[in-house]
C-alpha cells in the first residue's frame, strides 16, 4: 500500500513539474509573439533571436545529464525497494499459525509457518531497471558526441 502511495505521489509530482514547465514555455512564446506583432505594427525591424550554436559539446553535456540521471534513478528506486521490505509483525505470524491449526495443520507444518521468513513485499527490486531508459538515452548522446568529434578531427 505504501509503495502505491509513493508512486502515485511521484507521478503527481512529475506531472505538476511538466505542467509548470509547459505553461512557462507557452507564456514565453506568447510574449515573443506579442513582441513581434508590436514591432510589425510600429514598422520597426523584427527582433533577432539569438540561440546558442549546437556543438558536439552540447551533446556531451546532454549525454552526461541523461546518463547520470538514469544511474541515480536506478540507485534511488533500488534503495527504496530494498528498504521497503519488512518482516511481518509477530501477531500476523500468530494469526497464520492459529488459522493453520484450525484447518488441521500438522505440528511440522505449524513449525514451518513459524520459522518461514515472511516479508511484507514493498516495491519490487526490478523496478530499479526503469533507470536504464535514461541511461540508454545518455549513452546514445555520448556515442553521437564521440562520432561527431571524430568527424571534426578528420
């Protein structure tokens, strides 16, 4: 149950960040459009938009960001998965033994229930592999960076 709440909260948090970012981008483009219209109405030259040139170093930066974000998310999700597994409380084991005794379990089966390591399964450890997605994107950027720098040197 706690894992579900965690992932719902994470999903909502990421969704809010995406919506805020998209809203800011929309407002920026809207202001740029208004600026262009005002310049056209006044007969002034249109403002020139300066953007940074895309160099191979840009791809290196993007690749490193994606790679380390993916590795960090893998470690973080795996750490949450490892720490979310807790042993069942004693009363749960006692209730299981009482239910087994009422159903007619043998003393050996009851001993197996008492000594069996029951864990409350939290987040599955395999969920950490979701971090491989940004790792793959980062590696693609780094490979592209390597290819482009070799082309420039040749």
